[in-house]
């Protein structure tokens, strides 16, 4: 018991003594805050890929898991809201797809899957927060122009 308490105290002391990013940069903030989103270039926010369950055609049992990347283009008047809500989109998708996994045919249908995710995101975030949503089945790297916006909105 005593060893556990001493170890916890040592870890807490080490965490308090560690320099923060702000202190390491001479009092300057290490990165911009989300409230500064309007000053950051970028057309879209692209979170990490998400793996979702997909029901096998004609087979019962366990679904297979397939990956997708959702690329969200914020509405011009809603960049801050989009930036704040973007980290939650993958969670919304996982919950929705676990409740009702699509069939492989629906997953492969770009129009259906985009419509399903767009409806979900609009229902959770509100219409107009994202002006366009893309669903990519093959991971694509974020382009240079949107990298800063994506990083800020993680």
C-alpha cells in the first residue's frame, strides 16, 4: 500500500514539474486556439480513418469491419462550430453503424453511404455547419492547404 502511494506521489510531482508547451516556447502558445479558426487556411477537416461494421451479404453472424475517411468542408459562416464538432463525427458514425450496419452493397455505393453520413452529421451538428461531406474508402493524405485546419480541429 505504502509503495503504491509513494509511486503515485512521485508521478504527480513529475507531472507538475514537467515544462508545458507554453513555457517551452517562452510564454507563447504552442499552437493556435480554435477561436482563431478563421485565420487558418484550409478547405476541409479530415479526421483519422474510422473502421465501421458492414454486414456480409447473405451471411449471418459477425460483420466485417471496413475503413473509411470522412472529409468535411465547413460552411463559411460556421468554421468555428465545424472545428469544435469535427472530432465527434467519427464517434457519431461508429455508434450509428453499430446500431444498423450497412450491407456491403450499400457500403460500396458512394451515393448511399455519403447520404447516410451527411444526414447523420446534419442531424447532430445542424444544417449548414458542413457545406459538403466526402466519404473516401481509400485513405488519402490531407493536402498541404488543409493540413493546418485539420490539425487545429483534432
